[in-house]
C-alpha cells in the first residue's frame, strides 16, 4: 500500500479553478493551468497516499469498469507514473474522458468516505493520463494478427469508441459510423468545452486511427447506407447510438419561438468553440434564460448561457433540493443524491427546486416572454401543485434538459428488426447480442440514459461478445453483463 498513515496526515485536495470572471471569457476547461503540474510535482503523490489499500476495495464495486484504484494509487505514491498509466489502461480505454466527465461513483464507495473525505480518485486518474500523454507513453497498439472479420459500429460516443478500439486490437477490421459531421457523439457536440476540451478526444482518435480503426462521419445508417448493405458488408454490427430521444414538455406554449431542447442548443455552442461556426444558431446573449431540468445537461446549459452573455439564468427542478449529506435512503457505499455545486453553478444564476412549469407565455409575434411555474408537493409519489404559488419568470430562451427516454425509433432499428425491452431500449442477452444474430447493442442504446463510465464498460463487454461470436474465443475482458445493476 501507500503511506499507512497517509489518510491521517493528508487532507483531500481538489484542483483549483480559474476565477469566474476569467473563465467566462473563453471555453477552456475551468481548472488552473498549473493544477495538473502541481499534482504531477507532488500533490498527486500526497493525495494517492490517502488510499488505504482496503482489504475489500469498495471503489472497485463503485466503478463499473472495475478500475484498479488502489494499485495505481500506490504506484503514483511510489512515483512510478508509467506503471500507473498501464494499470489505468488495463481496465479503461479512455481515462481522460472519465477523469473529466464521470461523477466518480468510486469516490462515493471509498471506505475512507465513511467518516472522512474520500480519496480524490478522479483527480489522480486525470493526472495519470495527462502525464502519460505528456511523456509519450500512450502509443498505438495495432493487432499482431488479423482475423479477416469485419465489424460495423454504429455510433461514435464512448460506448462505440470503446467497442471499436477493443475489436480493432483483437484483429478485426472495424468501421465506426457517425451520422454527425464529426466523430465523438455527445463527447463532441454535447459536452461543452469547459468540461472537456476536445483535444482530449482528438488525440485518442488519432491513436485509434493509427491502430487501424476506420471512421465514417456524416453517414446515417438507414438513410445514406441501407441496413441490408450494412449487414452484407460486415460480419457483425454493434449498435451504440445512445439514448438520443429526448424527453419533451408538452405544456401550453411549447411551440413558441425560444423554447428548445438542450441538444438543439448545446451543439451550436460547441461548434463556435471549435471554430466551425462564427455565431451559434441559438444564443443566450442578452436574454433571460430558464433551464428546465436539474441534472448535468441542465448544468451544461447554465455554463453555456453564462459564456454567451445571458442577462440572467434560472434552473428549475421539479424535485426538492437534495440533502447536503447522505440520508438513510442512500447509505454508503451507494452513490448518494446530494446537493451539488458544479463549476457552472459557481458562475452565477439561480436554482429553484420543487416547481413545475405549467405554461410558456409569449407575445403576439409568437416569441417567448415568460415561463409560468408553480410550486409542487410530493403526495403519494405524485407532484401536486400548491395553490397560490403560481408566478411568471421572464424568459426569452428556455432549454429543456429533462433527460432522454431511449434510442431514436426509426429506419435503423425497424429495418434491423431488433426487439425492444419494456423501457423502449434495444433488448440484448448476456453476450450483448440482440435477437438478430450478429447484431449487438452497447451503451445507452441498450441500457438507457446512464453514466459515461457505464458506456465504456458496456462497450468493452459488447466487444468481448462480438469477438466470441466471430471467433469462438474468449480473449477480451468483460467488465459487466447487461443484467448487472449499478450502485448509481
């Protein structure tokens, strides 16, 4: 283990963020430029020393990938960063994605967190992978032997990319199809730059190309390529298109100009940050903005609106304000539903809990002017309006960030003939294969809306199922089975 008394001598530290007034002027990640350097220079080793190398490391259970957290903590403490990077990659294809975007259920399951602040696992993780790229330790790993089998991966989010990299390294010829004009799925056009700059995605894609993975962007399967052609050209297909069917809010006035889904709003801002657009098609500049939905996507809308110069930002949530500490409903080591202040919330705005939107109010020209809300009370599991609490919030832009209800139902799924589960997701068996032989499903498309760490784990597991289907062997790791249920 690391320092046996490390957790007694060293307090938890997290990276310093840039001042709000500075970071609102750009789209870069919010952390201080020297925060990683400080970790690499010694703070990382101090934080790693807090790991107790528990006899039963619950961080493994908290992480769907089964990351070897105590092992790479010990290696960091010993200043063996290269070996730490190898242990990190043993279970996770893309630690730079989880190190920036994952809510860290591993930290919630940390034994030290029972009566103290948990180990800063996520920060150590991103420090390891940043060091690995800086030192040139992340290199292509092309297969030594080719199988001659061809696999199509439909969707280039974290699940699709994980499946593709595993299958390419196993010797298969893999093509990743993406209907957007660039590879990355929501990593590219859904996650704002201030949460994860796209150089992290691009350098990993460069590695995958060097390994032999082929990418085909701007291709909509079912439209640009028929399902019959896809099946004829490939020995297996992995469906990894995500849960892209968003939840709507059919309140009166929904048709007004200025009411948009979050995923209609966020991609334009990402394109501006990337330099492919001069101005976003939807902007918050000078407007009163209301974000409906209290999750991570809502926070992304809040941070984006701040950077676009919104006059005000208000985020609405129908649930009551979460607790600051664990409740009996979320005992350790489960992932607790706590009140969370993200970097976007640090930058301003207001959050309003236990309210429901009853109407969008517009003018004679059909433009949004206000959002009518009312407080609600939970009575027997139903949200009931509280009489006398109705009021209007000024709004010229509303973003609906209320989550997703499953994959898009369209030509692809219809023509493939795959079965859906009772929730509307693509049904699959223990090997991630659907009812159609040779067609597999991974990530949110089969699981439903979930965390990035689950998407990567499912992509790796689906790849193992595909490889076994094509070759009869069992050489790829299988982190989870689709029947597993998370702690989150």
